[in-house]
C-alpha cells in the first residue's frame, strides 16, 4: 500500500498526516467561504476508487457538489482496505476536519468508535443506522431504489429471468434485492430473479465472473447491481453478448459514457443529503437524526434511457415512477 499524505493549512500551521491506502489523498477548495471568515472542511473516506465510474465516483461528486454550495474545502482518501477504515478516519479527526463523509454502512463500526473519541467532529454516514450527537445517517430509500430497478427490469426482459449482484449482504442491499423482485413480479408475474454476492465492492473480476454465469447458466438478460466496481465488471461481461443489459446506479451512467449495455440508471443524488448535513453544521443543529433521500425530495431520479428501450416501455416506466413517488405502486 502506498503512503497517503494529507496537507492542511490551519492557523498558519502546516500539519502533515500519513495514511495508508492506494491513491494519494487529495485536497480541493470550494468556490466560497461558508460563513464569514470561517472555512469549513469535509473529508470523504472510501473503500472504492473515486474513478471507478460507479459508487466511488458518485459519492465523491456528491461531496464536491455539496461542498461548492456550502463553501467547504474537500479532502478524500479512497481505495481503502477494511482494516484501514478507522485509522484513516482518526487521521482526519486529528487535524480537526468539520465533517467526515463515510459513504457506506460498512464504515459504521469505524465511525462509531472514532465519533466517541472526537465529539467535536461531525460524521455523515451514508446507508447507516447510527444517530448520535455527532453522527447523522443519510439514507437513500432502498425500497424505492429496488422498485425503480425491478420495474424496469420486469418491463424490458425477454427471457423473464433477471439478475441482481450485491457487494456485501448489508441491510440496505438486502432491502434493494427484496423490492427489486417485488417490483419486477408486479409488472411481470412470470419473472424469476437470480442473485449473487461478490463479497467485495472493488473486485471487478468477480463481477465479470458473476455476470457471465448469470447469462450463460441462468439465461438472465437484465441485471442490476449494488456493488460499485463489481458492477463495472458485470457490465464489461455483458458487453460481450447480444441483447443483455444492465440498469446502472448510483449515477446517470449514460450521461457520462456511451454504452450498448446500460438501458437506464437509478440515479441517487447524495449531494442533497450531504448538503443538508453541511447546512446543519453551519447552523449548529447537527446530530441525532437520519436524513432520507427519495423521489419526492429529488435525491432519487430516473436517468437517461438507452435507444434500445422502446417508447411504450418508457411511457409505462415513467407512469410507474410517479406511482412509486406517490406511494401507490404496491398496495
């Protein structure tokens, strides 16, 4: 593992901290100061890469968007191993960042341990379930995400077999799978769902292996993943077949890349929820709550459709999205 160096100028003192990880820790500045002369800081730690084109990229961009809006300087440490989570967090605590953004429930234990020792540092835990004076959980609606992906898969499959690839069996991932299947069967009762877990969020080769098996063994023709870089591997595998598709997440993948595989994306705008955490810090109202993201508050959205999706399917799907938004899809 390469050494990670964080440089932070505070009160005219240069503090240099070394972290373990795979890529250099980076500082970026926002365009404005949040309030008066006070300069707020936010650091993201991540087990995947911010250039993975999936989860890591989406979460990093969410931090940047929110930081620009609220005037925070940004830092990140990515590609961390599980064993390094807590030490990376504590290194940022030692230099007194205002907010640490931990994008995943897998960081819960490390966040809880560090938060107890650093009560003045605030933590935003994405997909978490912790609520303390200095921890706020931010939680995209896993039920709605599952519904959005499952209904599209059910409408577009030709084989009536669809797949779900998870990274680790987190509660949020299990909830997405459950509602993915419910929604798919609601629009297509003949659906069969196959699922598998990679045991990782970073093993793209494993994603490729799982996707190949789902296509060749199970005859699945539409996949949805909740596994970051693993999903990238799955899409690479699907590109070798004809009429085999993927539903992207959490960013609008067709807005960022050309693909014959992706038919649409379930877009999670975590910047809204991260921004609410920053606002609470500025207003001294942070802590003891969970901030939820859904279709109603704009944290969830439908991405760009592929040209391979027929107009009648688009219309049906968008009608379903309105029902999901209004809580009338599944009675």
